[in-house]
C-alpha cells in the first residue's frame, strides 16, 4: 500500500497538467492496485493455511484441493464473460459489484463449518474476483491513456508481485497467531477501504457497441473446464478407470466440441477461434499453463511439505517461501526492459529452463528438514518465474492485431487462470497417486487387518498431515509408520518435481519453435 501511494504521488508530480488527475486518476490507480494485490494473495495465503484447514474441518486431500480449485475454476471460467459484462453494464459498476461479492464471500469463507461449504463459498468468491479483475483492468485502461498508461500498468504488475510475496508470510503469521479463518478476514478491511475511498472517485465508462454476452460459449467452456478439473482431482482417489472419472473426461471432450461449435456460430464470439490457427498465439497460450504447473502449484504444495515433513510452523513455512516469491516481485520490470534487446522467445525459454532446473535441484534436496538446503533451488525457480511474468503478457498482446488486442488479452488471462487450476490439480494427482502406490509397500501389511483405513491414511499423508496419519496407527507401529510416511511423501514430491521439470523443458522448446518474431498474427 505504501508503494502504491508513493508511486501515485510521483506520477501526479510528473503530470500536473490538470487538477482532475489528483482525484480521478489517483483514486483509480490506488483502488485498482490494492484490489489486484489481494486477488493473487488468496493463492499462497491459503496454501500456507491448508494444513490447518484440513485438520479443523477434517477434510481429505481431494476436498482441500477443491478449496483451492473452486476459486481458480470460477475465476478462469467467467473471466471473458466478465469483460463483456463490464463493457455492457459499466466498468466501475462491475468493479464495485465484484468487490462487494469478494468481501461478503471472504466473510462467509471465514465462518465455513465444512470443507464442502468452504469450497462452495470459494467458488462464488471466484466469480466476484472475476468481476473485480475485469472491471479493474478496464477502468484503468479507460482512465490512463497515452504516456500515463505504461507506468499505470507497471504499477498493476507490481501489485500482483506484492500479493505473491506477502501471501506466504502473511498467511503463516495469521494462521499461527489468530487461526486460518483470518486469512479470509484480512480481505474485508481492504475491500471496505476501496469501496469507501476509491470507488466513489472513479469515473464510469462502458462500450456503446456492446449488446450481449456469449452465454452459450460461457456455459460450454465452464462445463468442460469443470469436468476436466473433476477428473484430475477424483482420478487418484476413485481410480482412473472409475465411471465418474471416465465420464468426466468424456464430458470434457463433448463440451469442448460443443464450445467450438457454439463459437463458430457467434458474431461476437467469446473466443476468436481463428487466433488458434497462428502458431505464435498457440505458443503464447503454453506459457500460463506451464507456469501453473511449474510455479503456482509449488505455492501450495511446498508449504505443506515444510509444515508436515520439516515440522515448521505456518509462519516459518511462509518465510521459507520468500526466496522463490521475491524474484517474481522485482524481476518483471527488468526482464521487460531486457526484452527490448533480446528476443522475447529466448527470454521465455530461459525462464522455463530456470524453473525446470530449480525443480530438479529441489528434487535432490527433498527430504531435508533444513530450510537452507532449499534456498538455492527456490531462488532459481523464482528467477525463472520472474522472467516469464515480466514479458509474457506484453508478448501475447503484441502478437495480435490491434483490433483483437482486447480479446487476445482476455483469452490469455483466461488461460493463465485455467493453467493455475489445471497445474494445481495435475500436480496433486501425481502426488497422491505416488503416495497411494508407495505407502502400502512401506508399511506393515497387518495394519489393514487391524482396521487402519489405508485410504484415509494416504489422504492424511498427501495433505502433509503426518501427525494426523500417525495417530490412526496403533502405538506399537507408529515409529515405523512415521518413517514410511515421510519417505512416501518425499517420494511423491520428488516425482511431482520431476514431471514439472520435464513440462517446463518441453515448454521452453515449444516456445523457441512457435514464438518467432516474424510470425505475427495476420488479420482476417
């Protein structure tokens, strides 16, 4: 917040051309930047609190995954529709409605009595986040034009970095001192301050040509995404051959096909499918999906490791994550400047190679309880993520014709959130699958005969609740089981990191092949 106030003061001094700037411009920038700082904050802050949530609400690993993915799912699925609604009903109105929904649902999440209730509240909160983010970027773009726009959007990018840096530490401190429910309550005073001080001083704007929302595209896209996430989350628990999992995958393919048909019939389609014919744009869509696997998933699973295996308190786990998150805050402006001299595709490939190498290095030190062993690999992953974050948005938009830049931005941001959801669910599927395979091989087979629920034990281990899993085992077997559980979780994390590294290396190669500077998108 201090950074935002300082930067807006400097911008006002540099551009004192009219007195209106001090009212409308400053209110818009502060309100939008604060709002866009708490949106990414919700991913790492909940990741640190996840073990405490699971223990208090007695939630298994799949239910905890839905606490994260319910938010990501609705946020990503409704993002393009949110942009259309903002043009139709007014950008400031959409921003205000989104903030109200986000604040009210934060309060409801704080008082949730079960994992199912929390996941449902998070899903509605994700819709509020969609409205909030869609209105925020549109309001900012309308208010800041010409030479004022680049520094304004630079501040917006820094706001996301602030959220990622503060999330683990703030989540750890709140969970350790006041309890996990305060990770949601912290949104309320910030939201009220924005609604009271900033929103009344923002100017309303809308697109006079906007006439309707692509509801058919929205329904088919959201349904297909939901079924894909459902299959990834339930596959390890129900087994991949289970009718629910198979039906979800089949439904995903069906609704994706219906989505393509619906979009081809629309005059103002939510997705311009013609863009997918260009290899550059396809290459750019690989970026957010890969980042979801290689970086965002680690924001959740590493705190579980540091708390469950290393025995750290939530606030300590949050501090350990700083070496990975801090580069994401300060590197994007530097990589953006460097992209003026070095081909962006080379920088993007370098970023993914860094994430992959950091993941492989982390795989080697997994099993250690000394935080110092992780500092180097966390920094390397953070450097890679910072490089990619600094240039991928600009490259994605610049590859599209100017008349399609808005749609290209919406599609790219949607894929960013879809990548977060799919990356998190995919990494979780690998982790729980390995644990379910390895754990029975390491523990005494007689445990099942004495009534120990092995599926529940595996779920406890997967979410990092080693002590809770040990408590389910007879006293005479607890020491041996503890060693087996730690070894199993470590093996699952190592397998997950290896897959994430391979994905990042493949993405680096694809970016070098597809994202060529001469292959600009052509107008129809």
